[in-house]
């Protein structure tokens, strides 16, 4: 079993790509380094990338649970202190203090408690002492919590030897004072402009497809569809304007369909120049899918719903089957609708297939999937647990078309972000949120290949994955790039 996935080409590349949308930048002129914190849209971690100013190469990357507010290079050691945090929406100011080792690339979280404290400022007083500006723990009966904070100092003889979760809450005590909350985005962008004027903020790619002439279509948070030429220039782009980030190419119609959330509607655009061809409102919210017959179809919209690509049927998982307690998978045949009605008229004749969970003691949350030539389904999902995702709680399963009996199950500790099928090679291609790629046998689920996804030695998380042909992969990433890979 080999672990390497060869990247043949990187599209939509640019300086400071790893930082996505920069919000804070701090230079270390003595070492010729620049730390850039970015904003990632959606559920993805917030990036902190460190670059060499001489050639703008990324030398280290950390991914943070919370938005980043402060960065500080250690005066002597190859360490970057990272302060993060946010308001939980109702009570607490949570956050982390992280140390990123610039040589190993490893980042450790130092606060003992899992919710931590929001860190608003950082300053190294010397090689042993780090000053922190902290938000109050919460705003309960504290009207000044949003304007004030606490000053604390941490002292360690060797910061490279500091263990994770080794800073207790008691060590964060200190005097209270006014603490401003400045926005560093404008200054960060001005600094980056002075180093290179070719950078641009881009969000995670939600879908990517290759056309027969070599052009690429992709979707991002603020872009419904972007069309890139084989020479990697933008041919045309549709701003989101309420679109839900989904598109489906209609075979033989030289057009692409996109879905709008508010008001619910579907629009058809020309693949030649992106011009609007037609738009129709819908009687509710739906998910847009490309089916095996080359035409798009609509299925009822549900949060975290099963999303089967290129199926002969369209699938969804209602909360409950009538007269049953468990969640069921149901399907409809879109070919029963006239071609002219698709995708404007949703299918409404659904039949029950089988329970979504094959284990009655568990609740399964479905994710991306594909339909195999024999009608069986391969899809990713997670086992619901009130404590969060548990070890082995992420799965990929192949279920038979008759009664949904699992033919194989592959388990991991991290959720899958995207999945597609290489029919000619009997291979299921998977991307995970820890920057791992996995190839499984579609027949028995055995692992053929797995390994990290890296660009220039820095890990990259794939958020969209498409198999355009045998032995090829297209990967859309959290930082808005497209990777053309060979497997």
C-alpha cells in the first residue's frame, strides 16, 4: 500500500493562499518571517500560516478552533504564540493559547480547560515570560465584559518543553483593565499588498467539476459558479447573490443549473459565458443533484442530509417513516418526470428503502455518497453522540440495494469531507478533515492507499472531490485552490 498522491497541477494558486482571507499579520523582521491569520468560512478551522518574506513560501501552518486575535513570535526560539477566542453566543468567552513550533510544524493548546479563555493580546516580555490580555470568562452580570479584560503573565524556563493543557485557570489571574478589540484586517491586507499584489481572499470550495473541453467549474461561499479555462484564468464568474453553493451540469444542454435559497429557485446559465437562460421559483427549499442520466434533479432540503451523486434514483432521509420510530432512507425516480420539467419540478413519489442506521442502538448522520452500477450505495457518515464524535464514530459504508444490509464498513476517527467513485478502477476516493486522502476498494472496503494531502510540504484539507476520469482526482480545498491529482 503506497501513501503518495501525485499532484500534477495546482489551479487558482496565489500568494498567501493558505491564509484564506487575512485578518491579522505580524512580521518577524529578524528572521525574515511573516505570520498571517485568516478567516475560513463555514465549519472549517481558522488558519495561521507562516511565510518566508524572501520568497513567500509557507513554512508552517496551524488550524485553530476559534478566530485568531493575537500573534507573537518568540524572541529566541522558533515558536509562534497564537491567541484565539470567541463569544459562545450566550454566556462565555472561550478560546485557546497555542504554541506553533516553526521547525516541526506541531501546535499545542496550553489551557487546561477545554473551553479555555478568549485571548485578545500577546506580548513576549523576554524569553521566559509571555503577557496575555484575556477577555473575562463570561458576561454574566458584567456589562463591561466587552470593553474590559484581564492582564496575566505566564513564566516558563523552556517554552519548547511546555506540555499541552498545562496552564490552569488559576494562572490566568491578573488585574482588570480596559482592553480594546481592534480589527487588524485592513492593516494585514495593506502589509500583504506591499509584499505581493497578486493575492486575493478565497473561501473553501464546495463543488468542482471538469468539462469536456478542459474548463473547470467550482463553487465557493460568495461565488455560485466560477469557470476557469485550461490555462487557469477566470472565463466567467457568477456572484452568489443568494445561491446555495450548489450546481449541476446538464449533459447535452450546454448549461449549468444553480440553486438559490432565498427565494427558493433554480437558475439555468450558459456554459459559454455564464449568461442567464432561465429562472424558476420553487415551492420550498431543495437540494440540487446531478443524476446518472445526465440531468439535474431536486430533493427536499435537510440539514446534514445524505447527498448521493450521479444516482439513477434521488435519495433523502426524512426524520421519521410513517408508523416507524427510526429514520428511513427513501428514494424517488426522477426519470418519471418529463425532461423539460427537470430540475424545476421536484420528484414527489418517494418509496421507503431501508432504515438509515443498520444498528438500532445508534443514530447515524449521513454525508456524501455515490450510487454504484448495481444500485448499492456507498456513503460516508457519523454516529451521533452527545459528547461529540467518538473514536471510530466516522464511517464509510456500502449498503445493498435490496434491504440496505452493510456489505462492508470502514471506520475512522475523523469525518469525511467529500467522496466520489472511480468506476473503472473499482475505487472509492475519500477526503477527510485532517488533510488525509484514502482510497478504498469499492468491492470489499479494503484500504488501497492512504496518506496526507500536502502542497509544498504543508498539509491541505480537501472540501470537494470529483473523479473526472480513471486514475484522476480533482480536489477543491479550504483555501480556494483546485488540485489536479493522479492516483
